[in-house]
C-alpha cells in the first residue's frame, strides 16, 4: 500500500514540475507584448527574451545532466526550482529598474529562467 502512495506522490511532483516548465516557458510571450508596447521596440527585439530562454538550453544541457549525476534527481529539481524563482524574480525586478536598464534586466531574467527550464526538463 505504501508503494502506491509513493507512486501517487511521484505523479503529483511530476505534474507540478511540468506545470512550472509550462509557466516559465509561456511567461516570455506575454512579456514580449508588454516590452514591445513599453519600449516601442520591434518584434524581433521583443522576442529576444524567448530566444534567451532557449539559448540557456544550449548552455545548461550538459551541466544539468552532470548535476543529476552528482546530486540526484530530487536535489537537482529543488535547485532548478530555486533557479526558476530567481529568474522570474529578476524578470519582475525589470519593472522597477530604470527605463534604460529594464530591457536588459528582463533579458537576464529570461536567460536565468531558461536555466531552470533546462534543469527541470532533464529531471523530468
């Protein structure tokens, strides 16, 4: 019976991880619209956050696998959640930055959030 409880716990955790991946992935699209209107930038510049998010995959792919080997799945997932909170926090902080620096702060946050996505995808 306790084995079945462990299976349900794992399913719930995986569901939560997939939900976090979806949240972080889809955060860039509405932010691009906001950036386009706020800074009057072209569509290509507005989607740089989404691109930075996926460039992080290229950088963090191998280190994520190494982290899983060294720390295990659970600790790597917790580390990824912490990295994701930091990334979304930096994106949120872009709203409080000076107008000249806000775009760069947002891009850095999107890049950090991309690390989270890559780590979570490797764990899942």
